[in-house]
């Protein structure tokens, strides 16, 4: 007997228009920065425009992922392409980590042998970059950041904003004091921020790909909670995961006592899953059982409850009484 609540489709707040607006701002500034870098002969500005190119790429990737995720489920893709958003988030996280490695390498090299830095062009360009990135960050913040895909693009732009703040401070320091190593120090600070953001995206997207339970959901505690409901004899093969960010799902096999009503037990379980854990997409196999010779619950037809059970068996009573399959 199966049951599930449905909630398919793209999150309502994931607005392509806001991401498109941010992309327009980033691309416009990137081209301008590259031209200024060529005219001023500034390698720092030219390399930063290349960094802006990765921001633009992250936004394009996010937009493509949103469009793919919006396609209806069909054929072999029974969930559609919802996880395209998670692929995008993971790509953005890996890109941030690779950029951080490059920033560290360049920063250390410039600490050891600081090149001559033109403070005024760097300062002016960084100040304009702060304004542009503030506007782009605001645009992306209007979209649904509960989507890991949107969060990945947001982290790219936010880290670029931090980079421009650090560059402005470094440019001012060079302009006022002639301390050329300020540029390298700023790069290392930004690299540390990139590692933090990039690792967070890779970790969270990795949890979804590995079918880990959503954060805040303890499967063992949940199984014990369901097994403690009236009429439930046993819960096993309990799986809880995320289809994509913010889209949790659960499946389980529930054995119900002979005297209990399967339909009423199923409704009670669904109410707990919805009300206490926000789990709307659930698939429950609910069967009556009888007690076997070993005292364990068995389906009423006498067969073993699962050919290849996964995870612990949850029984009514204290946690220490639970047993493995």
C-alpha cells in the first residue's frame, strides 16, 4: 500500500529575471575593467576581469540549471532534472576552491617579490566594482537562496564583492604609503573567504548526491518516533534524503498490528512527517503483520518482510531495544 504527498516543480522564489539582471551587471563591468586594464597596462585589473568571467559563468550555469530543473519528469528521469541545480552548485563550489588556490599562489609570490602597483587605477576600479557587485548581490538575494544552485551563484558574487573591498583597501594603502605588499595580503584574505564558501557548497551538494538525510533530521530518532505511534509494530527500510535542495523525501516499510487499521496508521504517520519534519513527498509501504516464532513482526502472509533490508529495524520502546536487520 503506497502513499505520497507531492510537491514537484521549481521553487517559486527562483526567479530567472533577477539572475539575468545580475549577469548583465557583471558582464558590463567585466568588459569595462578589461578595457581599463589594457589602457592602463595593469595586469592586476586584467586578471581581475578574468575572475569576473568566472562569476558570469557561474550565473550562466545557474540559469541553465534552473531551466533544466523546470522540465517535467519523463522517461528514465523520474524526478526530472532537478539535480542539475546541485551539479551547478557543486561546480561553483569547486571553482571557488580552485580560484582560492590560484589566489594563494599569486599572493605568496607577490609577498616575496612585490611588483609595482599603480594605486589610483586600482582604487578607482575597485570602488566601481564594489558598487556593481553590491547591485548584483542585491539582485541575487531577491531570488530563492534556499536553492543550493542560487546560493552557489550568490557566493561567487559575494566573494567578488569582498575581493573588491580588499582591493580598494589595498589600493588606498599603496596610494598613501607605497606599501606594495598590501595587494598580496588582500588576495590572501579573499582566498580564505573563498575556501570557506567553496567548501560549504561542495559539502552540501555532496550530501545530496550521497543521499544523506537533510540537516536537522535524525533518521534513527524519526524511525523510533514512527514506531511509537499507536498500531505500529515495526518500521524498517527507512530512507530519508533530498531530491534537490529544499526538497526532502522519505520512504519506509511499516508493519501494523493485526488489530489496527492500516489506513488510519498511515494517516497518522503522514501527519507526523508533515507536521514535525516538513516531509511532504513520502512513500510508505504499509502491511499487517503477525508475530513470528522469534517474537519479531512478520507480514500476515508469513513471508520475510524484505529480501534485502537496509538500515536498522525500529520497534516500539526505548532506543536500546532496537535491533539490526
